[in-house]
C-alpha cells in the first residue's frame, strides 16, 4: 500500500501547515479512509512510516476516535443518532424500521455488502430530529417512508446535495 | 423586546456563505477600516469592555482569557477556534460554520491581531462534513482575496488559518483534549495548570475560543465594546445563539439578547410545546446541565446568572424541551449511555463510574431497580464529580443528580411497580411531520 500522487502532493502541502508532522496523523487517516473505506493495519504502518512515528502512536489514534473503521464496512454506513433529541422524536422507531427492512441488527452489514447500520451519539442536528448520517451527508427529519426512499436512492448510488438545516414547524 | 441579529444577520435562503454575500453585508470592513487605526491592545481592550463570555459552555469572559497570555514569551502564539460542537442538543455553531463562515474568519483574523497569533486552526468535528466543506471554501476564498496570508488586505500583518477535521470524540470539545487532537494524539485532556494561555498547542501560548465567541468579534470591534455591553444584562452581555429542540413546535437556532424571559422565548418565539402538550421538563444548556421542572422555568431569564440561580446553567445555549408523556428514567438512560460511551478512559472515577451510572439507570428503567439504587446513584456521582482531569466526569453527574432529585417519584414508581409506566420507550407524538 502506498499514497498515490495526488495524496503525496496533499501531504507535502499539509506539512507546511503544522510545525510538527505528528499533527498529520488524523488528516492522513482521513485520506486513507476516504479512498479505501477503512484504515487497515497496513495503512497504519504506512502512516507511521510517512510521519516517522512509532506504529503504536498511529494505532491508538485509529482505535480511540469513533469515526475510523478498522475493518471493511458496507458501502454505505447508516449512522442513526440515538441521543436525547432524536430519541425524544422517535429515533428508536427509525432504527427498528431499518433493522426490519434490511434484515440486520445494529452493528451488522447486509449480505450484499451494501449497508452497515450503526447508532451514533449526538450529531448536532437536534432541531431536525430524528436524523442519520451516511458518509458526509446528513439525512434529517426522518420518517419510515423517507428512510425507504433513501435506501432505494443509495442502492442506485444517488445522494442528494447537502443543504443547510431546515427546521420544521409542528402542530 | 426586539432581539438583535448580530450573528444571524442574513437571509437563510440566500448564498450567505460566499465571500460576495458577506461583502454585501459589509463583511471584512472592520478589518479593512478599523484595524489600520487600532493597536492590538486596543482590540483586546474592546473585547474586554464588551464583557462577552465564552459561548462554548463554560462562560468565561473572553477578553480576560486573552489577557492571560504571557507578555515575555518568545514562543509563537496560536489561536484555535473550537468547532467541535458535541454537547447533545447543541447545533448553533453549525449555523455559523455552514451559513456564515466568513464572519467567523474575520473574527479570527481580528482576534489573531489582538493576541499576536500568526497561525490559527479551526477544529471542526469530523461528522460536520458540510460545515467542513463550507468553511474550507470560505478560507480558500479569503486567501484568494488577500484577507488571509501575508500582509492582509487593509491591514499590515499576516494571518494563516488551517481547517482541521476531528474524528468523533465528545471529550475533544475540552480545550486541552482538542489541542492533543490537533497534535495528532488521542484527544485526552491535560491537567491544568499549566493553562493553555501559558502552555497550549505545541507547548506554546494558545488561546482557544468557541465559534460563536469568535464570530461576535467583528461586531464588537466595529461598534465598540461598550455598545455590545449595553445589550443583555450587566453580567451577561450581548446576544446568544440558542438551539432549541425536543418537543417544541418550532425547533431551530434563534439569536436573542441575553436576559430574555424564558417562557416568552418558548411560547412566543418557539410556539410552545408540540400539540399544546404540557411542559414536563427543560434541560436549559445542553445535556450536561441540570434538568429543571416547569415551575423552575416560570421566572427565569435566559442569561448566565438567572439560570444559575435556578440551579442549572446556560451552558452552550442548547435548550431541550420534554413534554408530558415522556419517561424521565428512559431519558436519563439515554444520557448516561452517552457519557459512558464518551468517557475517554483516562481517569478511573469517570471511566468506571459512568458505566455504573448507566447500568443502574438501565435496570431501574427495565423494572429491576431497588430502592437503594437511588442513593447508590448519588453516592457514585459524589465520587466522580470534581475527581477527574476534565469536566466530562462532572457533566455526567449533573443530569443524574438533578433527574433523581426532581423526578424522584417517577424513579420510585419504576422500582415499586417493577416496570416502566410509559411502556419502556419514547412515545412518538403524532404531530411529527
């Protein structure tokens, strides 16, 4: 495993932005996760070599932060917020619905490798609860019907453009 | 009382995140018109006069924080913007990051001038993909227009900003945890002292402020600290962004003058509780702040001192509304799960204690609690709070102590009847669209 040319250029630029190259640990991990979908042991070794750090320093970063995956996940990771505002607005029903539609439990991946279901702590979208994150995209004000449509769209590799949060007005 | 729009001074439907739009709103005019005639000390002085208190949650006066920087250090000074918004219920910084990033950038340039920082970092939580994208675009635009880089447009100094993406960790919202994270380490917090102003990022003097605090700086410098101080109350000056969510008819982010009556805000501005239900509880400042009963809220005004007097805290300005018909034990189970999940593993009382708290609340909710559990909960919190390096431990205890105290009957009912009177889950109100 190696960094490609575009990544190498980006790394050279990043080195100018921090006085200590250890600061590149998170950015490089993001770089690899973006390309591969997860950060393998091999990737950890690559980052350690690039930054001249002990491997354990890189490894502990990978395991400590919740957003880095150590293993291959589904193509789309559905992360449904189950913290207070989302819970109050019915996130558990959304989670149950996804489980029954995809026939998986929280933490599992569908047999076709398309979807992994996870729950997440507060994602800062409380005014548009319940919500979930898929990659960089937030899906807000979820209902069962909306979730069905989102899953259909994702199967067809369609993700709508992200827009600023639009708060609802309830009765 | 009319509330001012200092931070939300734009039409939310427009392309307000662009440089072009910000310039139309007289953006960067403070930098190009006021700064050439001001010394760094004068900028610091205006911020001090404004009395603005840190908007991240702790409420420490920003100007005083800045003045803690050592005068005789030959090390570089760093400025960090804390955009790791993670306190459950809080989504107000996201509005600035996504929709008004240039105001934040201008605020950072001004703050950097005041404290003589040449390099600034904006740390944004990894989940905020859209905010990261918008802020990076804005930073790139500002570089192209010469507002960032060497010898800034309209001012004779240099300032660089680097956007740093987090990777999911509540505890990184603590200033020293965030610094460790920028340094490429686990985001565990550091013992204080030394305080960041003396020894922060890369062991250099560092000032770290919340997004909202820094975004308020252009207005403060433009209108003067005294003008800002005249808004709000004596001890809580200025406007505050409030993010309100839960069982409220019109959730969202609002900007109000501090000192605004809470019930007016809830009922007039936010339309009251959904479905005209009765109010059951309010968490006034993010999930870590003690819960209040409706009668506690009757007289409070939205400012630091009034909410403190009621036994809670304004925190990050994240107001959670809980309607009658919701189970408070279940709500606490969600919160204790969160703190257990986010405990970083560094201090034993928090690492072990948050797990115990969750386990006990969970068993009460499942109908397997014992009467002794209530005392057990408060005895555990006594051993966590103020026995940890960072405030996560204290934060985990605030909700536990207050829920048990204010809704004791409901906990006892769970224990005595051996089950949850609300059926063990949250009721989804039909008003939801």
